[in-house]
């Protein structure tokens, strides 16, 4: 079994656990991305969930077989198949749920003097600190680095480029672009308008704050990994470490990232679902099914929030009805294009 096989199987496991726990990580009035009554969720909903999980197991076994006999592209096919699977069972829920209570607007007065936590800033500070230290170290080593820089290793051999400031720092420039996007993402997440349940406003308000903090911390953890990974690649290009050390370090970083993300995401997902159980949205006009396309894509121009909790899975999704979401998508596209240009 190769390192790639291990990574792929870990990814399969993480994706499977995420979708398996999906019905348990949703608020009481949501089942597989559709609004339902509590009575339906405890009754007919259980049978639908059992059938959903059986289909999930079948798709997983089929995808693992495809990976064994075809290639790693089956992972992408697996994710797409699971998304369509959720959309299908959401339609089953809608057909069987019966009538729903009418949405209504209610008002509440809450005390928001409690300061928001700033713990989510710590991983971003660490990520940017790694980048700054790498740039300082590179500046000190610039004159002693050979005139030919190894930039790509493949079956045909190693590709070299002449040392110029751009070639020397191109990975670090890419690092700065990606970290910048992740930092903006973290800021947007923490600035998302809180969803408040008028039945118990203060509890739901503070619960939502904690949930947003957890999601922002996940973005910061990814930033630390990316910054460490790019630093490792820069050290290889600067001939500070050799190819064998590069492979070991990258393998170690990927292992640490996968372990951390799996543990932390599941923890935040389970805790966050507990928090969001206090934010029952049956009486919230913004949570109508008509704004959720397939239970996955959220489009609501009337909602002031840029990021909203996903109905299916962990974390957040964009409100595609908000103008700022278009800017975020453009920024991501810019990052991808920049990556292609710098890596070529």
C-alpha cells in the first residue's frame, strides 16, 4: 500500500463519517436539507434516514471498488454521487413530510455586551508568522543559493530555473495570496450576522458566536498547514533540503493536517450542531425551503448574511443572493489563476 493509497482511504473515511452523521448534525427542524416537523423527524423520518444510510454504504463500497480498479479520480466521483444522494433523499423527505407550520416574524431584545472571542486569530497569526520568517530566512540565504533553482521533479528529471527574485520567492508569493484569501474568509465568517431564535434569544446569539469561532479556527488551521507546506517547498527550491527530506516533510505535514482536521471538524460539527439546536428556525422567514436549491445552494437576496450554516454537512456556505459572495468567488478564481501562473 502506497502513501497515496493511505491518504485516499483516509479521505474516504472522513467523507463517509461526515455524510453518515449528517442527519444528527442538523437542527431539529431540518432533515437532509428540508424543513420538517419534530414529529415527522421522530417517526417517518427515521425510516428515511435508515434508507439514506444504506444507500450511502452502497455508494461507498462501489466507489472503493472503482478506486481499486480504476484510479483516484473515483474520490471526486464519490463526493458528487453523495451530494446527488442527499438531494434525492431530500426530495423523498419533502414528498412525505406533510404540512408545515406557517413562518412568522417575532422580535426579541437581547444584551450583546459580551465580547466576542478572538481565539480564531491565533492560527492566522501563526500562519503569517511562518511566512514572514521564511521571507527573512530567504533574504539572508539569497546570495549563497545556487544560480539554478530546482522547481519541478518528475519522471523525466528535475527542471531548473535561473535564480531571479521572482523565481526565488514565487512559492512565498503564492503562499501570501492563499493566506490572504483564507484570512478574508475568516473575517467574513466571524462577521456573519447572527441568527437569533426569539424563543431564547441570548442563548442562541452566544451559541452562534461560538459556532462561528470554531469554523474560523478551522480556516486558520488550514492556513498554518499551507504556510508550512509552502515553506517546505521553498527550502527545497533554495537547496536547503534535498528531495528525500522534502517527501518526508510533506508526508508528515499531510498526516498532521488530516488528523487535526478530522478530529477538530468532527468536534466542532457535533458541538456546533448542539449549539444550533437552540436556533430552531421554524418561525424564521429566512429559512424557507425555496431559498435552498437542492438543500445545498442558498440564494436569498433578502438575507443580510454573507455566510450561512450549511443545511447539509459541516461548516458554512455562501449566500449566492448577496453581492459580496460574487466578490469572494472572483477572489478564489484569482487565487487559482495566480497559482497556475506561478507554478508553470
